[in-house]
C-alpha cells in the first residue's frame, strides 16, 4: 500500500474513530452505521498495510524463493 495514500487515510479514519468513541456523533442520522462501517474498513486496511509493509522489508519474496 502506498504511503501517500495510507497515511492520510488512516489519519482520517483515526479521527472518525475518536469521534465515534467519544460519542460526538450521537444523534446524527445514519452516523452510527456509516462510521461503524468505516472503522471495519479501517481494520481491514490496517491488516493489509501491515502485511504489505512487513513483506516489503522482509528481504525475500515467496514467489522467487526456491
């Protein structure tokens, strides 16, 4: 995952998570489901980015290692 995309995206979703957890979105229509969905998406993207980052700095590639 490209860092130019990942860092702003994770920052934006982190702010949304903070708003969600503190209850700042209570009473806003549809915010509960939308932010919950975005936080789930954030969790998946974080796992993919962590895997990509770890694979990039591991030093070998499974496809070329024989």
